[in-house]
C-alpha cells in the first residue's frame, strides 16, 4: 500500500511536470510568433517611411530635402580634401590656385575657401551629385546702398534718404548688367549739413533739383518692373551691406511719410553676415572686406552708387568662391512688429529685423507669418511693390480707422475684421500693429 501511494505521488508529479512543460513550450511558441509579427510590422513601417523619405528627397526640379543628403561617398572625399587644404600654408594654396588659373589675391581664409570650392565643384560634378546650396541663390541681386541726411551727432536723428542707387547683378553671368541712380529731395531736413556734404559728396544743389522720395521710389519700381524684377516668377533679392538700408533708412523714411513699406524690401541678403560666415572671419566694414579679398575701393567712399558698385564686386567674388548668397534677414514679421511697439525705435537698435536661415529658404515656411504679404493678390495694382498687405482698399480702410477716426473704432478686433472681411485675424493684427507704430512715431 505504501509503495502504491508513492507510485501515485510520482505519477501525479510527472503529469504535472509534463503539463507545465507543455504550457511553457506553447508560451514560447506564442511569444516567438508575436515577436515575429511585431518585427514584420516594424519592417513594413520602416520600409514605408524610407520610401516616403526617398520620394521626398527630390522635388521642384531637384531640390534636396533629405537630412541625409551628405551620405554620398563623394562628401567624404571632399572632407578629406578640405582637411588637406587646412594644413597647407598660404603660399602653397596660392600655388594651387595659380595652377588652376584662379585669383590668388586675398588673405589665407579667403584663398582656402576658394580652393575648397573648386575641389568641391569638381568632385560633385564628376559624381553627378547635386547639393542644396546649388539651388538657393537668386537669379538676380539688386545691390542697394542708400545715403541719407546726417549730422556729426546722429543720436535720435531722423534720417531721410537723399541718394537711391541700385546695381543689378546677374548671378548666372556673374556680372553687373544694369544700374539705377537718383538723388532725393529731403522733406523734413531740406538743408543738408556741412558734415553730410563732406561725407557723401552730395551738395545742396543736387538735392534741390531732385524729386522727393515717393516719386523716386516709384521710378525705381518702374525700372524694376521694366526688367521683370517685380514679376511673381522673378527670382531676385535685395542685397545690402548690413541691416541698416532697409531696417533703418527705408523704414524711417516710410514711417515719416506715412507710406506703406515696399513689399520687395522686407527681406534681403545681408552680405556682411554672409562674408563673415563664409570665410570664417569676423564681421567687417566695406573697405576691410575689399582689402581681405585683395581689392581696393573704386570711386568715392560714402557715395551711394560707388558703395553699391563695390558691394557688387564683393558679391560677385563671393559667388565665384562658392557662397550661395541666399536671403538671410527680413523685416516686419508679426511678432517683431509687436515687439517694436514696446521697444521705441532709437539709437542703433533695430527691433523689427529677424534672421532667415538656410532651412527657411529651402522650406519657404518662414514667409507664412507674413500673411499680409504673400497670401494677397496683386490684381488691380500696376505698382504692387509698395504695399503692406492686400492690394485692395483694405489697407487704406484700416489706416483710416486707426489714423483718422481714432482708437474708439478699433476697441474690438472684430469691428476691424467686419470692415476688412477679406483679412484673417493675423492680417488684421499685422495691419493694426503697423499703423499704430506709425501713429506713435
């Protein structure tokens, strides 16, 4: 009896163990199946994502949007070549440039960048690889360098534009193709200071015989339209030496005359920034930029047309050395407008200017916060360049509300939206901010 009990106990234990083992095996099988299904799902998702990224890599005739655009082996070769150039002495770089029959003028940083660009261009061409830098440059650059009324002490001084030059660069031909030039008669400071005449070479007789700024601006826009630079399909940009021409002089001029700010002047290429970033050196003035390139200033300094011509020479050299010269600054973004209302415009502060990055240029998303700019239609306005927002009478209506009928009419934003029902809420905010800024100053 005792042995039967033991046998029964052993049999029961064995059956239990077998059952447990069976359950465990089933568990492992199920677990493996689930892991396999998850892996399949992950692979499918990854494959779809990869295909989607590959599909998105090229658009708009070859625009590269993939973050892994530098994965091609050719970029490793370029990197190795750059490292070799970095270890070369200035004279060695000049010898290589001379062999390639390239310009050997300039400081080492300039020469190094020039040689790197040549090797990069050669290797990319041989590998048939297109880099996004190739599609960021504009077809035309309009170099503008205003001259304005001034005193020896310019603190809190309201400048008026007295010289309006434009030098047009064809970036494909890499040369200046046209020029516009005119003097402007100042309204608020009709008599030029001795300091201003000595600095700019502009005499009292020159400005007395000239037209006032609104007329000259209209002539400049007609000249731009003649060369198809005002067309929606035109790929052009303003180029200046620093932010002051548009952010200070044009801004102050339009504010003083209560004129709409020209649409084409709201974003530009700041060549001073490009120069410093491209060559890896500190920011410097026009004369120093020329000296670093081994060039001398041609003409009279602080004469607008001569300054613009010399800036154009630097721009062409930058393009030849491989800089893309994309738009890198903008004016009147909505948040910056509101900031300007809180920060009085004085001294050297330019609170209404914001940066434009390479990513912004590629995506074109940075222009969406200027809805009053780009979402509007140009129908019914032959000179549509000078406008804050829609080219309809909406701008004038809002201006009338704010400047003439008083703040009581705009206590609620809804009342303004009722008057100009074509505008979005952001557009209304932008317009009210702009005209409130003009009224306060």
